[in-house]
């Protein structure tokens, strides 16, 4: 192919991927073009000015996707699916409230992470005052934009979240051909993992000492669980509505224990925090497990998912040229529960999105998958019917932090008690020694949703699969979990695709 034609094609492809900017789409573009001082025009400029400051400071929060034409709303894959399913009336109002709350949360972290000088430049007395102004303008713009069905339809379409795959890399990397070798590598890893899970528990390799971590005590009674999962506790969209105390009890109920083969400092779990020099570290002084509530659409209902994440300081090198080793590592464990509160499916990844394993219970059966090179559901283990409150023990390998078995707890080994922290706290962490006039807080993740310094050497080999910075640690919502094909950990249709109720 002529090199000029190839470069032109790449330029068109990149332009197509970029798409229209948030402020170049209607209706916000119309507000910005207005010469008058109407409330909608003033509010559009407020959002645009703040976004400019956020981007200039490099503190964009990557958790949720900004919606083109509607800068006061944000979406993720669950909200995108809800937008497609929600009707008009109360359902649409409930959806807008969620999208508005998602934007308000992202902006709260962005404003908290802005340097002090940026706050002064916006002539607000405080960060709280800026949030209040945005809240008032969010209501004003929603009133102006969402009164007619055409604008509502535009919003639903714009709320869909793009894939975490870069098409241009797959084009340059000759993906139709290069995926053949990667698919073979995936199959080899699956075979090795299946053999490890099939081995007797006592035969699992042990490098260091076994250290157990246990969750806060469970306090939820059976009758209380039934009440929490009744239909009366759902909103107009079908999502459960629980209070803080209920959520606290539910997370303790489904929380696993971790049994880690500890061979060194890299195998101790802890909290992400900045040190006095402004470097992100894993503080292992006290064990912390980060938690998040998610949702999946399965068997005609929205079902809750309880997500638990542990962090390690690093993945230790297993050889002199280990392309998978590097700073920061972790394990994400997710529990998907049914309408009575009993677990249906467990699954897990690392924070890079790698090593996606499913561990179904006997409450579900696997759907037949098409013959394909693409990565599909891989389940190296299944479990008998599970009941809420039955503790599980996750066996974690030293160095690599691979999950290598899940067992019923049995006699409880002596364990350190871990504490919960909200996963969203990582979007704005305190800086112990902020510079004068600078930022007092900083996200653990950069504007692209990746932890700086967590890069792996594998990114130089895996880029043809289209995953940006393969192997690096990622923020929730940014986990592509397949190199061959496309799959996202937060896709609410994932379990419907792979399983059905028995």
C-alpha cells in the first residue's frame, strides 16, 4: 500500500474514533453560541470553563464517560444499558438523576484535585461553593434540554460508552493475523490455570508463609436479608435502594477471606496512599479491602454485585526478563447474587483487567458458546449451591497474586482483620505535603484511568490487540478483559451472555 494512502487512512480512522467533543454537540453547543445572558447560556459556560481548568491541570476523572452535548451528565456501561431500557416518565427521570449524580461525583473529585490557584481563578469562595453553583446549573440545563422527546432520544444515544479498545492499533497491528498467535497463548494460559485448579490443594506450590485476612464480623440475620431483597426495595429502574447501614451489612456478609502465600513485602495487602514526596505507595500498616456495588442484568432482572479489591505493592519478577512484573498489583473479586440474596456466580480479574476467571455455582448453567477465536467464559472451578453468609477462602499465589483455588472456609485459620474502604476514595487521595498554591489532593489514577508507574513490559508486545497500556493498573470502568475479541468487566450484559438460571 502507498505510504501516503496508509497515512491518510490512519488519519481518517483516528478522526472517526475521536468523534465530536462534549461541547461541539447539541444542545450545549447551541447554549454556548447564544449571545444573550440567559441562565442556560451562563451555565453552559460555567461547565465549559471548569472542564478547561480540569484538563489544563490534568485532573480529569476517568471513572465515568462525559456525554456529548450534555456536560452536566455522565454515564457508564450500566447507565448506558439503563438508558436503552428505561421508558419515559418516572423511569427516565430516575435515569437522569443517576446520570446527574454520576457527573456530580466526578466533578467533586476533579474539584478536590484542582490546585488552589485554579479555584481562585473561577472566583468561587470555596470548592463547596463551586459544587453548589454546578448543582444549580445542572438543574437549569436539564430543564432547558430535556423537555422534548427529540432531545431525550439524543441523550439516550449519546449515553452509550465506547469500548476500551483502540481500533487504530488493531489496524496497524494486523489484528486479523496477529490475533491467531495471541489466541494460542490464551489457550495455553487457560490450560495451565485449569491444571492448577485441578491439582490437590496440598499440592499447590508454597513459597513463603500463609497469611490469612478476614473481613469485619457479619451481623445480618436471615430474616433481614429476605427483607432487603424484596421487590419493595427497588426503584423505578429496578435497582435496589439500600441505606448505608444495609450496604455495610451486605458487604460484610458476602466478603471473602484471603489466604496469601507471603514471600515478601510485595505479597502484603494494604491501602493506596501518597507519601510525603508525592509518590503513590501501598501502605501495609493495616490491611484494607476496597469495595464497590455494581449491577448486572440477568434473567430479566437487575441483580446486585458486591466487588472487593485488594492491592499489593508490586508483582514480583519471576525471572530476569519478566515482562509481566512491575509496580502495583491486586486482585478483584466479584459476587453476583440472585433475588433472594444467594450467590449465583463469582468472578475475578486483576486491576489490569487480566486473568478473568468465572466460578459459577450450581444455581446457574453455562450457555453454549459459539466456536470462535475470541475469549469467552473460562471457568476453572465451580462451587455447589451457595448461601449468603457462607464464607469463602481465596488462595492467592506469592509474587504473581494469581487466584489458584476457592474453598469453603472450614476451620477458620488465624487471620488478620481487614477494614473496608470505598473504592471511589482512590479518585481523590490526600497529599501529605502539598506545595503552596498547588493541589491538596490527587487521584491514584491519571486522566486515562491508569496508575502512573504501573506500566508493564508486555505493553510493547500486546499493543496489536488494541488494549491501551496492556498490563497497567486501571480504574473501575476501564477494564478490558479480553485480548482476543472484546469484553469489559463492567458490562451489565456479560452474565446474561454466559449463563442462565437452572
